[in-house]
């Protein structure tokens, strides 16, 4: 069972040449196209996009930038790509437990999940097993910024430190950042008990949904 946003061994990032922006402090690709930036003007990495049969072996600890960005943009389930049934209904977010419930205004690069895939995730994901997770329904999850590499304006090399740094849109570092994840802020947060979510769905429906998810993931979505 491989989540939609997971990376694969043959999906290496492309390495276009990075140069100084000609008009202001920032970086651009030497051969940049309009597809290299998001709607906020942020420069993004160029991931390899391959059909399922050519992707190689799954790497569950890695996240494919395009697929993660797509899930965040449309609030789709990060495992099976299921879109929200009701655009006005709160989305379910499942995060690693860092010592407390999901907080109002908390920021995350982990896209939402549907209820069945939440059940699958806490069984199969090592980072979430043994109750090492928190869940919440979220009314609004606007784009806050990105996680990416921040470049030194003089050397045009990534700054030392954390591999991916969270950078808010419109801040000083944004023009010097090459994004690899969308980061959203969570508002209208209501912590939930997943056992109650499963009970509301019902065991028969849950089993049907597990079979649906397995079919979608197996088909290479």
C-alpha cells in the first residue's frame, strides 16, 4: 500500500541551472518557464513525472513534490487522491504527535486524508503507529508558504542547516527559495477521536472503502 504522495527510486529531481534574478535579489532557473512557479510566484523544484510502471521501488520516507502540491491545492487525500465530498465540510488531518493536540494556526506540509486512509495509515505507517498521531477536523487550510531550500545570494548555493526550511509567502527569503512542499495553516481546528470517526462510518462501509483504496493504489494513481 503506497500513498499517492510517496516518492519512488526512479523519480529523481532534475537539476536546472540556478542564476541570480536580473531585477531583484532572488534566484531563477536559467531556462525558467511559467510552469516552474506557483500562483504565489514561488520557484519550485522540477520533479521527474513517470507512469507507475516506470517509477521503480517506492520510497515511503520521501515525498514527491508535484503530488504533494496537488493534494494540498485541491484538499485531496494524500493516500488515494479522493477529493472532498463536500467542499464546505472540514477536512481530516492526521499528524505526528509532538506532545499535544493539533493547534489553531498550526502549519503542516502533510495533506489531508479521508477516514478510511487514516485507518490504513495508522496501521501501516511506522511514524504513526502505537498512537503516535493526532487527528483533527479543519475548516480552513489556506496556503501559508513552502518548505524548500533557501539559497545564498552570493554563492547561489543552499544555505547550511536544515534540508528543507519553511518559508512564508511574501517574506524576505521567499525570492531565494526553491520550494519542494506546500505548507498550509490550519484554522477552525477540532480535535477528533479516530475510533469515533470509524464507528460513524460503520464497519461494512469501512471494509468497502479499504477495498476501494487498495484498488486505486494498485492501479497506480
